[in-house]
C-alpha cells in the first residue's frame, strides 16, 4: 500500500517535471553545457554572463558556488571549464593542476573595490591611511587596540567595534595582504562573517563600528553605511567607487577578479572559446558587469584579454603569490607581450 | 485518635491546596514556554511571509534563476528538490524500515547488534557536512557517479537513515505484546505475524519517522553543496516519461541540479535587497513544500489507521 502510494507520488512529480521540461527543450540532441564554478564573489558575474550567453548561443551554462579553492580543485580535476576566483591561483594549486596535466589561462574578468565602511553617524573617520588601518587590523592589535583614540590622536575615546570577512573568503585574503602586508594575517577578535549583509547591519547602527566589504554592498546600502576614504601615496584622499577602481586611483584596496580557463576545455570544446569571446566583448561585458555591482575592466583591456586567450597563454602573472595594486592592463598586457 | 480525626481534614485541605498551587504554577510555566516558542516561530514565519509573499507568483515558480531579481525564479530549484526528495524517500524508507525491522524483530541480542544499535543512534547526531564529504569521496570520486540528482538523493538518504531506523524500532516496540502473542497463539508463523499484524499497527509510527527524516532532508544545504550541486542552472533534467518506447527513462537521475535551500543561501548573501525578497519567498515555498509533504503523510496515516481498525 505504502509502496504503491510512493510510486504514485513519484510518477506524479515526474509527470510535473516532464511538463516543465518540454518548452525548455528546443532541439532533440542535448546541447553542450559550459561548466563554471568557483568563488561566490565572482558568481553574480558568471550568472549574468552565462544567462545572456545561453540566451544568444543556445549552449547551456551552469554555475556552481564551491568557493575559490573548491573551484580550482574542480578545474584541476578536469570537471569544469572555467573557475571563477577572487584571488590569484596559489603555487600549490597551480602545482596540483600541472600534475594533473591541466594548464590554465588566467584572465581578469572584472574589478572590485573593497570598501572600508563606518556608520553615517560617525563624523570623524573620513579619510584614513593604510597605516592607521593596519594599526587597527594587524594581528598584534588583538586585545590591545580597542579604542578609536589609539588609532589616531584626536579620534574620540570610544571603543571600536570591528566587522570583517570570514577567513575562508578571498576578501579576507586580499584585505589582509593589502593592509597588513601578509595574506591571512589579521587580528581575530572581530565579528567575522561570510555574508557582507551582516557587516552592513552591524555597522549601520553603531557610530563606533568599522568594517570592510565588497563595493556592491556599499552601493546597495548607500544610506546605511558610509565609505572611509583611503589616503593615497600622493596625499590625496580617494573613496571607493566604480570610477576610482577602474582607473586604479583607489589603492591598495582595488582588486581584480579572475577567470581561470582550462586550456584543454578551450581547445576541445568550441563553446568555451565562444563563451570567452562573448564574455570579453566590451559591448556585453561592460553593461552586464556593472549591472551586478562590479567594475568592468578598462575598455582597452578586453581585446588584450581575448588575445591572451587566443594565444592560449597559460600560467599566472602572480607566480603563486599575491600582489597588491595590480591593474587589469598589467594582467593582460604582460601576457600579450611575453 | 480523636486528635488525628480532628486534625486530618485541615491537614488534607492544606495538602490539596498546596498541590493545586503547584499544579497552577507548573501549568502557567508550561503555557508561558509554549507562548514563547510559538511566538518565536510565528515571528520568524510571519517575517518571512511579509518579506517574501509579494514575490510568490506563478512566474516565480516557472522561471529560472536570473541576474535580475525581479525575473528570477525557482523552477530549477523546486523541481530539483522534488526529484532529490523522491530518490531520498525511495532509498531511505525501505532501507531504514528494513533495518529497523531486522534489528528489532529478527536480530539476536549479542555484542555485534549492540554495537550496531549504539552506532545507529550516534549516526543521527553526526553533522550533515560529514555526510557530504563522505558522499563526495565515495559516490562522486570513488564510484565516479558525478554531481547528480542520484548522488544528492543518496547522501540525504544516508543522512536520514538513522532517524528512520530509530523511529521504526520505536514504533515496533509500541505494538502491544498481546497482539503478537495472540497471533502466535493461533498458530501464525513469524512472517505472518510480522506482515499481517505487527507491521500494520506500527505503520503510523514508521510513517511519522519517515516524514520527520524527509522534513530534515528537504532543508539541508551543506551536504548538497559539498557534493557539488549547482547554483545557476537554467535547464531541467531530461523528462522521465516520453512518447516513444520504452516510455520511461532514468536519465534524470544523472543530471546536474540545484535545490531550494541553495537558491535561498545564494540570494540571502547578495547585496541587492530585491534578492533578499526572493530568498524570503523561496523560504516560504520551502516551508510550503515541507507542509505539503507532512500533510500527505498525515493523510496517509489517517487512512492506514482506518484499515487497521477494520
């Protein structure tokens, strides 16, 4: 009795699925599927590009959310065609790829800026230097730097509450490298979260709080939090925005986001090459990347990226390390000239 | 004697009053706790409904995920969840009930079965991510099954197996001993007793266990993400029924998929507020799916109870 009922339910659900399937299936043969996985930071870009590519080309696109490290693992096992990454490939990841016989092509897909944010009620922290941020965030600050007045003479003697990225995220890696000088080196006594909305909520209502997050979260919550400008080498104060990230004047917290394409996929699967041509065509890429809250590459960088891909230039500009202040032109120009 | 006779009514009355007061206090605390718990649940659910109700439209159910929050939908997610739950139910319920039956009715009581018993109870408390890692290593890589609906269903089946086994055993234990003895008394053999008497009267309890397990499985994200389920997928698994022979196929078991909790997880951490509404709407739908599943089980239980009585 129970078994027959279960089968009945199964059949009903299958029939439902079948009904839904018919309109979505134009041809009889299964179309090629482009497999993208990796960083959750890059995910919205892949989703937007994939959605449009699927609409125009008929190829199917799937995007996963395994994180940057998980994406590299899958790429090097040959399970996916493209891995999205919010940081450059590490030496040991590159080695794992090489051992498996998979070569990867490194392409910057968009730019992002990390914004240091405070509450709109905060009236004193308008412009801060990297050193001041380092005072606040470096590992030795743990348990010692707990007051705004310790960061700069003249700041109020109020306790400072910190919000930041969880240690698994590329945002954390980049922020610690850019501010503290060493990737992964950070004080631990702050509210760590993988979801930047938590930082928004924590900072917005608290005049003593400070946090860092991706530019898209700042843009979407313009009234709730306020960006702190960063004092540049020439003494000027620059705030995070699409424009300052794109012209590389917002340093050192502008960072590139990457696509790592498997050379094998690029050679053997024509729709992978077609997707890269689509994704690095500025007429598609610029509006789509902007729409999801990221910063498109400088227009001149797109043809260079395509050229790098066409030449199948493999390997990483970063040689397994992480560099700060690298522009998109560096990444593509370097390879195109080599 | 006369002293106790005189003192007794007052003493009794005092005791009765004291016990009544204790009853009242306990009752009040109970009601208070109930209100707190229900209030919490109600607040959570109504918050979800207030945020998400506006987004629950037919289009939301028939659209694929999209970068535009207003056009995004959960079609691939709810179909994925339904298919995965079918695999989970088909695998976990027969296996779990079978294992429970064997352990309770057939297995000899020795060190081995004791060890199995302890392990089954402990398995129920293992974090779900561990099952995800097991499935990734075993199903996906060792057996080379890939990131498919079948693997998703299997990992959730493993996850809820201990729940189903324990519930089955509890249900079997609750069958009155008299029923069993009477059946043996009129000459039935073990199979006949089991199939015709014990199982039917334990069925409602077993069903409750199965539904508790499935309700847990439907909300799981971690093991499904671990095995490599997708987030953006804008096509559906191949149709399981076709117009040409052999009419049914099982290709859908091997297709990539996404599930409702993954969509929710993805949307909740996006910067745009419109995606947060989508996440809330997905949450409401997921609650609805769970409720539907529970409702179906309650109906089934009700029907089965009637058959047992007659």
